[in-house]
C-alpha cells in the first residue's frame, strides 16, 4: 500500500467514525424527545434527563453528561432541542456551564464530578467565580486569601472582588493560598465553596450603569470540606488556567463576538440600525464600515478557532478573541453614541438594581447601556494588557517580561 493510499484509508476511517458519532448523538436526541416533551415538562427535570442521556456536553465522558464524541456535535443537540421547544438558558448559567464544568471534568475527582456536574447543568445550582482580589487582579497568582487545613475541612479567610452574579450564586469557584512558603504559582489550591454557608458575605458593587451585577465577597473562617477541593493541593494554578482559558474563549467567541453568530449580527447590528435611523455623512459611513469589517474579521476568526479546537481545552489563542472583542465593542458603541448625538444623553435609568442576568433585554441591552457597560470588557476575564502579554509570550513566542518574584517564596515577596 502506498503512502497516499494509507492516508486516504485513514481519512475514510475517520469519516466513518465521525458519521457513526453523529448517528449516535441524533439517536440519543430522538430517544430523549420521545420520552420527554420540553414544552410540557419542568425545565429542571428536562435538563436532568438531557444530562442523563449524555447530551449536556457531548464531549464529556459517558456518565458525566457526555458521550465522549467531538464537541462540535453539541450544536446539533442544541439546535434540535430548541426546535422542539426547549427553554433558552439565561446568562446566569454562564459560570457553571462554560467555566466550572470543564474545570471539574478535567481536574475533579470522581466524587466531585458526581456531586456537581448534574445540578450545575440543570440550573439547580448556579455558580460564580472567586478569583480576583483587591491586591491580586491582573497578577492572580499573587492572591492572599488563605486556606488552612483542619482535619477533613479547610478554614478560609480573605476577600475577593469583581464577582459577577455572586449574589445569586449557590457555589463559587475559589482559588486560595494553602502554602505561603513556596513561589506564588505553586502554593495555590482550588475549591468549590458554598455561597450560602457561614462566613461567606456578598456585598454589591454599583457600576456606572446603575446595576450591581458585580460584587465583593468576604470569607471569614468559612469552612470547606476537603471533598469540595478540585485538583490536588498546591495545583490550583494549573486548575485555574483551565477555567481562565474557557472564560476567555467563551467571552471572546460567544455568539461569534461583536459580529454575532451570523454576518452583520451582534453589536454591529445595533450600530447599523442607528446609522440607518439617524443618517450620517461620508465620514460616519467610513467609521461604520471600519468597525463592521473588524467585527466580521473577529466572527470569522472565531469560526476558524472553533473548527480547530475539536478536542481538549482551549489554548492561549482564546486571548485573541477576548482582546479583539473588548476593543471592537468599545469602538462600536462609541460610534453609536456619536450617531445618536444629543439623544445619547437622555433617557437612561441609572437607578441602583441587582440583576439576575448579564445583558438584560430592554434598556439594559441598548446602545446607551452598552456604551457604559463595554468599559468593563477590557477588564473582565483578564485585562487587555494581560491578554497582550499572553499573546506575545505564548502565541508569538516573544521573550517574557522580567519577573523578579517568580522563584521567591510568596511570603517573602514585598506587598503594599
């Protein structure tokens, strides 16, 4: 057999395997819909049945909401279930579904997977992310929240900040310092924490929009069972990188970025609508075409990245989409404000409120709201400056910035 024939046979076998996986998934969807009507059954119960059928995350292992097939088939599952009348899931499930679940399935023990994955998917337990601290934002590894072991439990003290939707969360993804006498990246441990437990206090942080979707969280002698630890003791940095990589991919690539899932959709559609409504000169038209082109480039880049990342957790390339999304959104909504003229200054409600979703409909989805809200895009999920460092070092292969504290024990690093 010639090398060409060998390659052709391998590709044919791969294609047959892919077809067989697709048939398995569609058969599982057929069976699910035959036994459960999403228009008549409670949403939690239907999602539980979906999880049990292996259709929650089809790329996850069998028994943990998956079928061990390629992740691209999940789109077919969602398409068919929506067509059958299944409820759309709100943004309140973002942290559990897209961040916590991949982290748990990658690093969690069998007990941890059994405890958390099913109620996480059904929405019975909502999650939040407890990473950043007042003194450890961009440099997450310098965090100071301390966890000390006490038998089969850990006692945690510290403060976290910029915790989106922590006020409605049941479980938090928590990174702590368990060994201050080793370099900062090596003394971290990752936990799930009960947000309703003793010693956990959530306080609102009011934003420029009037909303308080962000919070600060104080942990005072909060106790966490060791069975809620995710990953090994001291391996928290590696575990947290899985969470962060999925966060950046989801933020940057969700819905195709600022261009939306379809050409001309998403944020740029609002700019086009306002331009048509308000009109504009040649200069404004040129500005609109520039941001439209940038949005379309990001959408196509996300499609290529999705096609390439068929298996495993995402790599640093997700930082490209996250950085571009932040820049594009801010430029798009700045243009919207300029097109609106004096109308941009009137009619926005800055009343303090505690939302239960991110990106609400109505005024909260308007250009006025998003102009203010997009300021956070360059901070949340990793600052734009950190994204540029990641891209330079891990994608372009440039030398890293000097880090004088990389090998020092954390306890010996000077802090303000």
